[in-house]
C-alpha cells in the first residue's frame, strides 16, 4: 500500500478537520523570518499574519504550512472548502499556478484576500485574471489582491474593475506594460493602489482623483508621461510619482491639500516654480532631479511637521530664507545642485533635529556659520564660493 508523504498527510488531516471559514497561509519554506515586503498576516500564535478584522467573526482557523517549488502543482487541493476567505502564499518559490486552482477559486462565495506576492510567477497578467468574474470568487467580495514581486507582464486587465469591494491592489515589482485604464476610478472602496516598479506608460488616469477612499497611490518607477492630473491628491495622504517622465508644471493646488502628508515627484521633467501654497500637514517633500526654477518659497519654512526636504538638482535661485530655522522637526535638508546664492543663515545653528545638510554645488558665499550639533549623517558645502 502506498504511503502518503508526511506533508500530504498533514494537509489531508487539516483540510478534513476545518470547520466553517478557513484560512491557509504558506510562509517561506526555509522558515526565514526576513520579509522583502510587509510581514504575512495571521492571528495564529505561531505566526503574525492576518489581522483579525479580515476573518469571519466566528469559526476561523489559521495554521501555518510550509512549501517550496515542488508543491506548486498541488495548490488546487487546498481550495475545496466553500467558505474559504483568505489565501496567502506570499514569500515562496512558486512558478506555476494550475488551472484547477482557479476553477476552484471561482466556486468560492467569500474569497476576500488573495496574496501571491514575492514568488517567481511568470507570464501575462491577463491570463492570470482574464476571467476575473469567475476565477476570484463568484460573489466578488474580494477586498485585497496582492501580486507584487513576480515576473508578470502584459497589461492590467479592465476586468479587475468588476471587483467593487477591492480596498487594496498591489501589482508592484513586475513587468506590466501599457496604460492604466480610466475604469480604475470606478473602484469606489479602493484605499491603496500600488503600481510601482513596472513598465506602465502614457498618462496617469484623471479618474483616480474621484476615488474618495484612496489614501495611498504609488506609481513610481514606471514610464508615465504627460502632466500630473489635476486633483489627483484630493483625498490622498501619500503620493509617489517619482522616476517617471512627467512634464509640465506642478499643479498649483497640489501642495495645499490638508490631507497630504508625503509627496515624491522626484526624477521627472517638471518645470516652473514650486507652488507657494503649501499646507502645514506636509511631512515629506521630495522634488529633486527636475527642472524647477525661481526661488525657494518662504512658505516651505512655515511647515512645522516637515521632516524631509529634498529639492536638490534643479535650477532654483535666490537665497536660502532666514526663516529656514522655523522647521524644527526637519531631519534632512538637501538643496544641493541648484543656483542658490548669498550666505547660509546663521539661524541654522538652532535646528536641533537636523541630521543631514546638503548645500554643495551652489553659489553660496560669505562666512560659514556654526552648524547644528545634531548633524551626524552628512554636511556638504562643496563647490560653492566660500
């Protein structure tokens, strides 16, 4: 009589004993605790993975299982229970997902989270979710779709918009190309949209500004072009559009939104001045490596929460505002590679939180004032006129 391998015996026992709603996690097979993204979610005492609110209120079991690439083709056997709600197979070595697995996914009423992040899955993303209305749960209650750090290519399928309960989409770190369709704006419950590190191109959809629940949008490290859509940060707390080919002016209202906390537009082709209307909630402002000109708005020095200011490698001119010392929470200030002139304000010595000061490659002159005692990362005054 054939003897079941211990791994399959364990699975068989687990599946047959699961009451009601079931969750399965597949942590890294080597038991390596290092995570390249956020840690897996759980309420199990043995692993910190899925938050309690993602589970049904009763009868949920979470048990860790371990697998490697050799187990890929047997994934479909884990998805038999009709009340399955969460499947996390992130941080493994998966290369193939069988068609049987997705056929079974399509029979589920309550699949809320699907996480295939950090594997070796390859191929066209539309093939992966082409029949989304049947492949990711027939009741379309899916809330989180995480496919980051794989080798998916092709375009983002419009069928994904059919999942109106989605709150998180993470497609980062793949090789996706093409455009992001305007239909993405129909996902009225979306809170987090992460598209970074792909090959997406053309314009950023204006419709993103209509998602009132969206608080984080990361589209950095792509090939987006054109101007920054008006109103895109209307509801956002965190916006990252760095490392693209965006051009034109920074929208005049962009820095004046009361909800915006971090803004990164670095490494684009933006031009014109830094908008002078800036709201006090801003904590991180990164505009380096653009074609910005004119002076440093004095309004920047009136931001009490600002901790990181990087406007280096532009064509900014004029002097450093004496009121720069008002930014008492500033830890990193980088003004390097501009055309700033005049002297360094003596009041800079009172910036007790400042750990890095980059003023090199400018036209500064005069006496070098006393520097803050807190500087411990870098002080760069090179290539000036001192």
